[in-house]
C-alpha cells in the first residue's frame, strides 16, 4: 500500500508526477473543464491539531474531484483510549479511499500506515509536513518557470516545515540553506538520514542569515514556536530576534527573490507586515496552491494505491 508518511515514501519521479498532475488539474479548474477522477471516493481526515489550510484544501479538493471528505478531531475518532489505534485504522480505512492525519507524534502516523488498507497522507506531524513542501515546490516552479538552481533560504526554525523542505530539495538535488539560531538546527539523526538517503544533497545550515540570503531566490520562514511548543514561545522569541524576515533582509537578496511562508504567520515576530504584504511576497499564491497540490496528490495516491 502506497502511503505518504514522509517524503521518503516518494521517488523523485513520483514527485514530478504529483506536481504535473496538480498543474494539469489547476489548469483545467480555471478553464472551466474540471476532471472528477475521485467520483464517489471518500477521504477521512483525523486532526489532533488546528488547521485552516490543510483541512480546507483537502475538503475542497475532494469536492472538486467528485468525491467527499469527512472530518474528525482526534477525540471524536477515539484516539485517546476509546479503542486501539489498529482497530481505528482498520475501521476508518474500511470506509475510506484515502486518510489524511494531522498529529503530534510521527509514530502515530507510521503505526496507522501499518494497519490501514487505504493510503494514508501525513497532513503534518511534529516532525514533518510533506504536503506543504510539495506545494512549495509547485509554487516555486510556477513562480520561476522551473525548479533548476532556485535556492531556498529558510530563515527560521529547524522544524517540521524546514525538515520537509530539506528532504524534498535534497531528493531533487536543489540548493537549500537553513539559517537559524544556534541550537535550533535540524537534529543530528535527521541530518544523518538525509545524507544517507540523498548523497548529493546540497542542504546546508548556518547561524548567519545575512550572508545566507545573498544568493537566495526564495526567502522562506515559518513560526518560531510550532503547535505544541506554546510554552517555549517567550524563550524562542528572544532566541530568534535576529531572524525576523524584514524588507531590509529581502533587499540583501537578488531582486528576483520571492518571500514564502506556509502560514499561519505571527506578523511582527518571524515576519513584518511590510515583508508579508510587499511585492516580493507570494504567500497567498502559495496558500491557494495547497488545494491544487492536494488535488494532484489525492488523484495520484488513489491511482497508485496498490
Ligand atoms: N500551512 C498549513 O498547514 O496551515 P494549517 O495549519 O492552517 O493547515
Ligand atoms: N511549524 C508549524 C507549521 C504550521 C503549518 C507548526 O507545526 O505549528
């Protein structure tokens, strides 16, 4: 059974197939000639954390593709002791053609995959956010015409979003740098696995955002405290004070540089209003593309389930 628990479940060819399917479906959507390959298909979403983009993008995607989506909180799905995880996974997958999970623990997603009889998509865990990274490369390809040589400089935390971007850029041989405060780099075990899986990875980490952005085509940021890290928010605000994306930081990059953020943004912390709303920002194109990418991914994963 094909799952998307992490991006390493995909090959580079799979990634290009998903991006091209999403591109075709987006074009047909705006041409008023939509495809409905998931007619009568059911997606079930189980989310332990809040979501605007991920939930709505998958729900809207299923409607556009001719199917439907059902949404459950972790509590309503019975994740906290009502019944066992293997039983929940076997029951939900019996009713569904695809499942989207948003969790704290990556292990929960991995275990769900073991028991599910239909594809499982990771809609964000503490460790990874693969649908976001796929959307981001889709958006970069759209904005720049191709992916070649477009360097992403992620100014922010070594978190689920930067980890997934590091994986995807490394799989495709694209340059990326994470500029973060000391102590907020991606973990050593993650880096070891990244370099083992992608020996030609061009991913680097630095504590100097000023130098890092000099050759950036994309400056990207995300919240300093992710969901589940609320108690660390004040400590992180101090640690990341020199890592805010401002128009001054954007001005250090080449003129063609674009600004991206997966959203939700904490305006005034990781990014200023002027950077977020300025001419280099493509954050709302990026947010809308979550839906177009979800359509490509759902179509691809249901087609390739077995
Ligand atoms: N970017 C993203 O995943 O947004 P949500 O948390 O609103 O789903
Ligand atoms: N890193 C953020 C991403 C939100 C989409 C979080 O996990 O809260």
